C-alpha cells in the first residue's frame, strides 16, 4: 500500500463501503491510526463505487490533493448537506 503526505502527515488511504454500497475512503497514519474521513455519505443518486463526495469541510484542500496525486478527478458537481457543500470526485 502506497503512503502519501497530507498536511505534513504520512497517511495511507483505505477504501471501504458505506452501508448503502457506495465507496468510503478513510485516511490512516502509517501506524494504522485513524486520521480522517476523506468522503461523506450523502446517499445521493450520483454516489457509486467510483464516485464520492469529499469532505472539504473537515479536510480543506483534499480535492486538490487527490488531483495532484492522480487519485481523483473533480466531476463538476457539488451537493449540499446542511451548511456544507461537497464536491463529487471520481476516484481511481
């Protein structure tokens, strides 16, 4: 598993699924400790095993970081939940 640096911390990405079957991505440290949720589950019809909304609210810049590391591409779609807006990314 490849490690990356996010905000000065060496992290690994762990791919899982939400209960509705859509992709969930977690960041963990190289020691296996939980760091952050990269994605949010909005139960939106566009979510899938490849498409996910990113938690830019709690991880500012995570979309640009995924793009720079060739791990995802912004799909030009955003969805709201409460006061937050989440961008939709295709994950590789």
